C-alpha cells in the first residue's frame, strides 16, 4: 500500500493532505499553523544590559521573536522588562551545566553578558548545540581554540562587539579602510575611550562615578600595557600605568588624562597596520582620577590575591600603607572614599580588592538622576600624495539616568543590532570574528547613527 503525505502553507492555517494511492481516497484535514519562532537568549541582566534589553524587547515585538533573559537574579530581569509579554525571565546558575545547556538549546542566537571568565562555558555549549554567539568581551585564547569547530558547524561567533572593544574597532576600521582606498599610508594610530561622569552630574573630587561593573573598575590595568610609540615598543606594569598620565584635549570638555589600555600591539596585525610608527589604545579619565588611583595602586589596595583577616579591621587600618603616597592633590579624594574612617570593613571581604570595591560602590555610586558620558577619540595620521594629514574622529554620548546610561547604550546597542542583522539575514557570515570587516561594521554603524551614536570628524 502506497501513501504520500504533503504539506501546504496558508497565511493562517496549515493544511495536511493525505493521499492513499491504493484506494484513491484524498482526505484534507485543517490543523492550526505551526510557527517556529526565532529565539534570542541573553545571559546576564546587569548594569550594561538595560538598553540592550529595551532594544531587543522592541525588536522581538516587531519581528515576532522569542526573547529569553537568564540571570541569577530573576527580580532584576523583571524590573528591566516590566513584565513584557515578549520576554521570558529565567533564574539560572550559569555554572550549573544542566541548567545552562537546557536553556541554550532553546535559542537560535545567544548573547553572553556574563563575566569574561564564564564565556567559555557558554561558547562550548553554543558549539555543541549549534547556536550563534555574541559577546562584548575581548576575544581570548579559549574562544580562539574553538575556531575550527565554529567554522565547520557554520556558526557565527562575534566577540568584541560592545563599546571598547567594539564601537572603537568599527569606527576605526571604517576610517582605515577609507584611507587605504585612496592610496594613503597610515603612520600613527591613537584611539582613546573612557566612561566618565557627565559634567552636570560631576559632584565629587574623583570626577568619576560607576556606570558599569564595579569589579572591572577595581581590576582595570592589572595586566599592565604594551604599545608602540615613535617606532619604539613600550611595556608598562600596573605600578606604572597611573603615574604622570599624559593629557589630550577634547573639544567642549577640556583636558582628559590617558593611560595605555592592555595590549595594543596585538591589534597592529588585526588592523593590518604593520608599517605604523605609533599604535596605542588608551583609557580616558579626568586628570585627578589618575592621581588618586596611582596612590591606591602603589599601596597595594587593589590586591585581589592575598586574603585578609577582617576581624576588628577598620578602613583606616586596612589602608594604612597609603599614607606614604598621600599628597595635597589626592588627600581629599582618598578621604572622600572613606579610606581613613575608623569604622569596620565588611566582614564578607576576602581580599583588599573586595574592600576597595565596597567603597567604590558606596561612595562613587550614580544617583537616580545622574548621567554618565562616553568619550571616544581616534587620532590617525597618514601620508598621501606627499602630504601628511591628520584625522580626528570624536564621539560623545550621554546617558539618560543611572539605569539607561551611556555605558549601557554603547555596550548594549551593538550587541542588539548585530543580533537583529544576523537573525534577519543581513549578516550571513560564519566563523569567528571581531567587527573589523565591512560586512559587519557598515550595517552596524549605520544603525548606531539612527540611535544617535555618531562620530564627528575633522581633517587637519
């Protein structure tokens, strides 16, 4: 007996046609249409995820996508989604293999906003269950080890797609590719970026408030920095980064301090600038910040390795080593943090870095009406037709309040836009990437401009 089945799709219903060749009978049964929704999974709903969640809620409604948000704190998710019918809040322990694997299997595309050390757990599952993955974090060797499997399974893993790294890569490569297209040779590349407090909310001697993960603030610079300046390679340790920081002028803001950011040298081949004389990526701060933070570094107060005994330990006793580094410029700043208070440090602190983080979170917290500010500046010098030309490309973004911050906007929107472009087929790449190629940066920068993230350029 032969039997042929076929499916035909209408707009609202699915028709199942069954043909029995032996008896010549044709039966048509109308069933409800089966719709397979594209599903985005966001892992992590912390400080930098607020604007990303807003964006993907809107896009999920428009595109009829399923949007799952998973975090250790379900209440935090619900506060940011306002019980939207287009979002599903899931409480999860990301280190629990069964929980993590189960939820990743439900997605078409995964965005990880977890701490960088946890990305590899997520990445391995995404490879196993054939899911695309986006992160705003630096591409590390663990993720690189999955490169062949990612390519073989025709997946797209896109890392460094946030602010810094992320928007800096895209905006810089657009300029670099443009210069090369007219036969120019780039001699110097300097890229500066920082998350700062907006001038109207600047009311403390540090001229700084925390708009992102406070642990990252404590740990910034721990690995030192490497860069190239006037054809010489420099290596700076953590204890040197904040000493005598250079300054640059930002139009409308005045002078800001810069200190080298991580390993600039590794990006020279990535940007294909092997003949460049200068290549440096820096972090921007107000000048006073470097003065105060240098004292903290020299006193070892950011130590996250050695355990401390908090029994009867006061802030003054904990910070006693800093006395040798107090001067007229930083004394008020250190006092403001509470380093010299005779109250007890938190009993839960395990290391000195924990104590420091507690102080930063309490003393440099953004208030509900506070605004933060992202500042980025590319300085690029190139030669063409016997002329030396300098381009300055500048970005300033201000936040709305202490939740929808400039940091959350500039980290989250590139991730959200990339997710949309992948799911709607505008980006069809497979493999492991950071956003340095036209197929990625052109459509992303175009939509970032629609969302008021745009650069202004001047040629000198």
